[in-house]
C-alpha cells in the first residue's frame, strides 16, 4: 500500500476535538483522519451505487412483485411459525 502525504489545515477547534477523539479511541490523529476519509468515500460510493441501481429500476415490475408477496401479517420473534409456508415447520 502506497502512502501519500497531504498538507491538511484544520480549524484549531476541529483539530483539538479530533485529537481528543483519537486519544479516546487509542489511535493517532492521522489514523482517525484516514478512517474518517474512508467512511466518507464509502458513503459516497454507496449513494452513487443506489442512484445507479434506481435509474435501472422497473417500478411496475417491483410493484407487481410486492403485490404477489401477499398481505399476511409478518411473524415476529425468533420462533419458527407453525402452518404452511417455506419458513414454517410444516414447510420443511
């Protein structure tokens, strides 16, 4: 992994807060900044991915799929429901 050096100017109050957080996390300010940038890049890429997927979406097909899903009440909890269906004891 190659590393690049970049001059970074932070407002004094932001730098102090970041240093405090880094110390509380047991890491360096440099590592905290790396993680913060990685999280932001990930968020932006995720947003772009979903926008691209949405642009290809077939709304009519999605609505048809939801219509076929039925209107039964979803089961809750961690118990396996009784009765017919692929998730029931009887459906296995």
